[in-house]
């Protein structure tokens, strides 16, 4: 089946249009829905948020990038173990690939001191240990948190030295590290019965996606805090997937060239996650 033009949000009828997951339901021969029964919930959570972020090239670009991945989602619902692996995979790739990729895109055309800060932070995040379970997520969280705290100290020192360019760079980099730390934290508890974390992170994602650039960064930090707070009360692997998808929405607040680069990589990550099977 040829992929119909994908658009933002849910649609009451197929005649009104389809989002990515509504297209998956159509491919699977299911009733019209953005949460088809055949699809893994972790993949669904990530795809919905990726579909709904701003695409520089509009619906045509959204369809071009996401369309080829959608057949992999048909029949992807499987065991709880695979669901969990996919959730951790999304968070790992977001923390160690998408956030670094986004912050590197910001380094382009910046003054050398700011560009150097961003590139060093990206390098440090990439060197964090792989997130594959709760224990490794906790280790990655500590690493990202320590990076954030160190950047804040350097920001304070730069302000004292009246180096505004460096101070601003440290501030932006510290927020990125904080988002990475929050995303890792949200995976450290996996109680499959609860949905509070997923709902909170999804709502936060919408708020962050509506902001842009500097505003988007601030919204990202606030939304990450909301997700972590909800996770303290109740969390499941779906909340991990939603937080990962939310962070992907955050990184999409870069300039258009950087945003498209990140979104294309996020779509590749979605395809990789769909291919994860029971071992």
C-alpha cells in the first residue's frame, strides 16, 4: 500500500487525513486509530511524537522520512521483554545520539568558544555507558547530571569574568545535559501497570514542541522535570518511550538544517527499534 500524505495530529476519519500511526492501522487492516492493536506501544509512543513535531518541509517531508518506516510497525506488538528493550533503546539513542547531534548542530556558525563548549558536551554525552536496563540508566543519569553540574559551575565562573558568550554557551549546554539526565532517570523504574508517567511526559512533549529555539530549551527542561516527577509516582516502559520521544521533540527546536538532520536520524532509530526482536 502506498503511504498517504501524513499530517499532524489525530483525525476523526481517514477521509480527513492520517498521521503516521493511523496509516499503520490502515496498512494492518484495522479500524481507524492512532493506537493500532498490531503495533508495539513503545514504537507507537515514539512515532506519535515524531510525527507531531514541526517538520521544516511540512507534510511532504514528514511522509518522505517516516513513510518507509511504517510497514515495520505492522505486527510489531510482541512480548513484554521486547517492549522493555525497545523503550530502553529509544532512551539510549536519544541521550547518546539525538541530544549530541542537536547540540552539535547549534555549534555551526557560533563563536569559537561557544562552539567548543557544545562539541565537548556532545562528545561527553556520546561517551556515556549504553542504556540497556535500569542499572545502566542510573549510571548514565549520574554521568549526565555531573556534566550538568560542572557546566553550571563554569557558567557561574564565566559570568564572574564577564564572558557573556561563554556563560550563555554553558547555560544552553547545561540544560541539554539536564534533559539527558532526566530522560535516563525516567527509565529507572518499570512498573507495567501504571500510566501516569506516560501521560505527563506526553503532555509535556506537546508544550515543548510548541516552543522554539531558546524557548524550546527552557520548555524542555521544565517538561523533563514534570516527566521525572510523574515517574516518581508511577512509571512504565511506555513512559520511557514517551520521554525519549519527547526529547526528540526537544532536539527538533534547532535551526531548520539541524532539525531535519535530527529528525532523519530519529526515523532511522525508529526503524532500528522496530527490528529488535526476542533474543
